[in-house]
C-alpha cells in the first residue's frame, strides 16, 4: 500500500504515540485506586492463549525489595526509585496445579514456555499502556533476566515461573523526560503480503545517520553508525549465556517434551 | 493492598476493559489511513529492549494467502475471513545483518530468541489495542506455530525469523460478538510484595464453577470443572512438540550460545 498522508488518531493512539521510557520520577505516590484500575484493565485487555492465563504479576512497593531488585538488574537505580515496580511473571505453576487436580501431569516443553512468556509479555504491555493513559511513566526492565533465580527467590516465585521483565511505574519528573528517538523506518519493519528485506544495508546506514544526528543534537557522544555499531559491539557475544541453564533449574522446559516417550 | 472500591478509567482502560476476541467480521474494509495509523502507533507505543527492534510485521490482505494461512493454522476460518491479517514476527535477521556490516557475528542463544519473541509480542499487543480503539475487532492466532516453517515460507521470511502469532483485524459482526468471560480472580494472579499461591485448589475450583455457569448461561455444554479439566485434557501431552526442532531449522537458537567456545 502507498503510505497514506493522513494520520488518524484516537485517545489510545495518542497515548501510544507519546510513549517514551521514563526512568526518573517525582515523589508523588500512585493511588491504590489507580493502580488497581490499571492492573484490572491490563488483565482484561490482554488476550491469553486458550484462556490458560499463564502469567502472574508481583507488585512491589517495599523499598528494600526494590533496592535488591535494582542491584540484581545490574544497578538500575530507577528500579529502586520508582514508587511501584511490577514483575511480569511467566507462570506455569497454576496450570500444572490444575492438571494435577485431575491426576495428570502438565505437558512441559518449549511451546508451554512460549505460552507463558507471551502471556506475561502481553499483560505487561497493556499494563504500561493503561498506566501511561493516567499520566504515569513506565520503563520495562529486561535486566530481571540477569539473575533470574535470585529474582525468583526474592519474590517467592514457585517452580515453573520466571520474571520475563519488570515494569517501573511513577509520575515522570518533567525535566528528565527524554525526547523520542526515531524507530527503524516503516518500510524496513513492515511488509505487505510478503517479507521483502530490500536493500537492508542502505536502510540501516540511513537509520544509523538519523540516530547519530538525534544523539548529537542532545549533546551525546555517538559513533557514526549509531545503531548498527552498537548492535555489533554489544551483541556479537551471546547475551545472558547463563539464562538457559538458570531457567531450566527453575522448571522451564525448552525441548519438544517428547524426550521421554520415544 | 485492600481492594479499592472505586474504579478509575481513561479512554485506554475503557478500550482494554471492552476487549473480547472477535472471530466474525462484517464486509467493511479497513481504510489504508486507519491501518497505517494503527501500525505506526503500535510501533511507537511498544518499547523494544536495547532499541534492537527485533520484530517485523507482515500485513496480508491477499485472499489466497489468508486462505493458506487459515489452513496452516489448523482450519481457522476467521484467518481467511478477516479483511486484514498481520503476522507478528520475531526477527533477528536485521540485527544479524547489522552485526555483519561491522564484520562480527550476532551472538545467538536463548536470550536473543527471547528478545525477538518479546519484541514481537509487545508490538502485536499495542497493535490490537490501537485497532480496538478504532472500533475494530481482533483475535491473536497462536496457531501460526502449528506449521512454523510452512508459514515462514509462505510469507517469505528470512532465516532467524518466525511468526510468534498472527492477528486478525476486522469490523465485528454485531450478532457474533461474544460476551466476556471471567478472568481468574485478582488475588490468584496478582501478588503484593511476594508471591503467595494461597489455597490454589480452592481458587481454581471457584473459577471452574464460575466459568461453567458462564458457558451454561450461553447454552454451551461444559464439564463442571470448566477450566481445570480443559487444561488437564488439552495440555497433559506437550503441545506442538515439533516446535523446538522447527524453530532451530529456521535459525532460532535456544542454548547458552557458548557451546562452541568452551
């Protein structure tokens, strides 16, 4: 399709179009009514495959726990500073319990792990969108996967559960709200009828230049290849190599699930 | 926290609170301007870890392609019937290309696969919320993982990419809009400070009864244990046992990424 000239909007797209990750907060607390309304709208608005609801949320306001989580995430101060932190947990413990109530085991494999991971990801996303519609700022914390077992222990998670990511919530500190940086262009990411990579090197070079200009306008140092060289530098070694073994120790499965039945 | 009596709302929470999955559509087409506005709001509103943007979207309107996708999803007629189908693709091909532009390989392991899977899940979620705010109906199609290689081939995906789920979009057929069914109760899913499973058997039994009453009120047959027995029946065998091998053949990695470096 040719790119339409007109943008249509709703209050939802307005909220989405304003999104930036917020890591600095005022002291203003989040009212219980607001938090509860956000969580329930998030749970209602996120679909869940086969109605399994294989996720849980752990809401943390205790300063000691937030401080420990900040350290486990590699020293992310905003995790300690935010008034409310919510862990989005992939959680197969409930469906395992449900199956056991009928005397059968839960089938456990990569697909079940994906069910739970995607369920948690979806509900965390609706939670952020709902929170931002109330004027709160959010940032997702993938650093919860730095020390998955320690995080699980701190939050008291049962076996077959892990924190996919955390969410910091708080009123944005106005002077520390970052400007939006460009996403990769539409034509690189969105395909019509069939995936067509096109001239990916040229597209990436153009995005590198756009992002470099953005960072320099903010007075930040940046390489010319502001996106691709960061990808190359930070991800040429496998990130979080401990994750696979840690999640397996926590009861998550990544195989076909048929290993024992051949 | 004690459950607040007051629910607060915004247009976003209103949209989320109205959500039901929609599988029957009118003939009304989705205007290009609307579709483009939805996609761009979705891309802006969904965060992406380390700005990697490891997802792609494939927008399908061709009837033949939708028909084939419907069959690959196990005969889901709504995939063929919806005016617009969008595949949410976990896509590491772009970052692999970016790394190669700087002469290094991409580190590939479970964590990178999770990056891409979660990125795709998040942007698909904001896409659905944005679409519903325009009055469209949505349903996510995990059945895209039934035949992941065939789906990838049909959509022309590069290596290191797979469809996490699809999304059907269309104007809801009013007479086929289902009523909302209850989610698991707040206290079962949402925990404060620490995860406390509580009396899970009692909670599940209560939810079983609530769901059974809902189905019977709709004139549908249901076992008494309307949730737990379905979980037990459908998930005591590992679902989609082919998935692990198929995704590996497609270039997704699930190991530590350090296998070759010891």
